[in-house]
């Protein structure tokens, strides 16, 4: 699936990531770096190439992906990015409009 992302217009670097979860319906996330992506355009592009079960539900924009010297993305590093995103999301939801 990640090889498919190499052809995604406007994507500088990205990975499809499945969070560790006990939720049996957990869905893939797109974690990416580079310029912000137009979500509707990305979803349209992916829909033509992926089974609906593989469509990412969440898009997480980061400064850079934690690639090793060999270009690999360690699972633990992706887990940490996802956890940080969850923390920011929960914190911003909790401090919403008063």
C-alpha cells in the first residue's frame, strides 16, 4: 500500500499506518510530511486505487517522518507520532469553546 503513495500528487513523504488498538474496526491513518494536502483530492485519488477498507480515516500532518538512515520507518516511532497526535487532539477537544 505504501508504494502506491509514491504516485500521490503533492505528497512529499507519507505512510499508511494502522494504529495498535483493541478496536476491531480500527482504520488506517495517513501520516505525511511536506505541504498540506487537499483531503478531498487525496481521497478521490485513493478511491480510484484502493479498496474502501483501506481508505485512511485520519490524516496526520507532521514536520517530517522519522526515517532511519536506511529509509525505514520504525513502528515505535510511528506509534509515538500517533500518540502525540491523539494527545493534541484530545487536549484541543477538551479546551474547546467555553
